[in-house]
């Protein structure tokens, strides 16, 4: 990508029930750059909406359904999770989204290495299927906000080294919450970019980044719920300075409850730097 794009997690709130056409008009009016399609309960989009989304020149990513656990102890749930990720990637390919993301798995009190190997096995099924179908969207497990969830930064970087089309989706609010308040200073943000840039250098990950940012409430067990930026302690200004200093390109998805407002706040601040 040539620049850093600021996009909303789903259609702007002001869209109401008017659909993607109105959503894209609002984004354009606000000088925002696109949106992340949110397949919360399932991969559901009709042909008319696929055409609307596909025809839009704005930047698009997709969040796969939340009902995913590649480490479920029930084989049918693992298979369903794999299929949901594959189906999400197929839609991304159809509508011109450059990246998909998802919460990959839960540890279920199992050994972390065993869980990693299970996630790796299922990721191979996903990427092999997409390769056979000629689908080349980025597949991005997301950093997660609770210690019970698979997906710390090290695990996702490690998985990204194993597969050509896998890269991290870095949710900075989740990293902040996962460890009860760390990862919230300029130096910590810089280290994240340095680590990803160095360890995945061959993929030029900082030129093709997918991030989530929001305010967040958290406690000893990690993430509780998202907050608006100004109602939280999320140090988004220093984070955006780090994005600027490392010349990161790609997409920042705003997941605050007031999605378009905070997205606009972040973009305007970034452009002022």
C-alpha cells in the first residue's frame, strides 16, 4: 500500500439501516478511507451488497465471524471454524478486500505449544485451500486481549513465518489489555514495529499493515470491553507518532464504540504530525 488508511469497524453509525451505499457516502464525506466488513455472526452478504462493496474504490478488510476456535475439542467445531475463515477469504477476494482477520483459538488450559501446533495444522488447511483456489488475500490472526486466548504477538509472528500469506493483525488495544496495562508507551509501540519489521522482513510487513485501535477497559484478566478513545487511557497519540516514524502503510481499523468519530480523530491527528 502507498499510504496509511483509516477505516471503520463496520459501517459508520450514521448509516443507520441504509446499507453500504450510504456508508460509503458518509466515509467519503468525512474523508475516511474505507471500512472493515464485520461478519460477526456468520459470512453473510448478498450478491447486491457484494457488488456495491466491490465497486467501491475505498479500502476494505474483513473480520471473520467470532464463532471461531481452531483448538476446540469438538472436531466439527474446528472444521466449521476453518470453513468460516475460508469463506471470509473468498468474499474478501470477490470484493477486493486486501486482508482478513479473526480470533484464532482458546488455550482451554492446554499446553501452549500443543495449541500452537493445532493452530498451525488448521492454518495449513486454510492456506492450502486458498492457494488451490487462487485466492491471495492476507490471512491475519489477531492479537487477543485475554490470557485465555491464543494469540500473543510472539505466537502470531511465529505462525506468520510458516506461511506465505499469513501476517499479524495487531490489535493495540488488546495488547494493552492482555497484560493489564502495558504496551502503552511510545517506546513499547516502537519495539512492536521493530520486532515485526525485523522478524518478518522478507514480507515487508510495515508496508502492508493491518491494525485495530480503540479505547479499552481491562483488568487483571485482560480485556473487558471497548471504550471511546477519550474515555480510556489508550495512548493513541504516541501510537500514531510511532506509525508515522516507522512509515507504516496499510490500514488502521477503529473499533471504538463511536467508530467514525474516533476514526476521524485519529486520522486528523496523524495528518497533523
